């Protein structure tokens, strides 16, 4: 009697499929998708596939000027810095104001916004470019352009 004689065919098929996938991954690592392949794509400078996000944008109040951001750098209101809750620090994203079509490129260097319904905080300079400073908020689409493999922080100062 064989070792698997008591097992039914439906129970063996998932194991056989898993074994075949493992064999493929070991035989040709570049062909198998996974964390290692994703890291290689990031290292090669190719953008990760991250879906655009729609929501409301706001901009940093003057009280944040010079304050430390999540990446360790100090906030400059004339920069293209932005805050996002989940995108990795160092991500470059294109923000489009849905009311007027204006766009600006930002770099995610901080975490936030912390008000419900908001997806991104931009610098006052970027808010001017997007023509949203008068209203304070605007409906936007945030499209990641270049996503690093991991958060990028500045060296300790």
C-alpha cells in the first residue's frame, strides 16, 4: 500500500500545485512574482503599481513651519513636501485638483492628514500651484509616480 493511498485526490491537488509553484520559483527566480522580485523592480527604479487615491486635500498650517516631519527633516513651506497616511516616505506622487485640473508633483515626507475624509496634506507652495489655498481644501486624485521599496528617512542630526 502506498503512503497516500488513504488520501483523496482533491486533498492532494492543492499540495501538488504548491509543489509545482515552489519548483518553478526555485528554478527561475526572476519569473516568480513575490517580495524578492518586487524589491528588484524597486531597485531597478521601476515604479510599483499603486492605485490612484481620490479624496480631499488640505495644506499645512503656518504653525508647522520648521517642525520635524516623519522622515526627520524640517518642514519648509516652500517645498513640495506632503503628508500621506500609507504611502512609503520618499514616494513621489502627482496630485491633481479635480475642480480645475491643475497638477503638482509632491514628495511624501510626513504622515497625516489626521482629519477624517482627507487623503493628503500639501505644502502651502503646492496648494498655490493647485489653486486650492483660498478654499483650504480641494477634491484631488493622488497618483504615485515613483514608490521606494521602503520608507526613506534623513540621517539623524
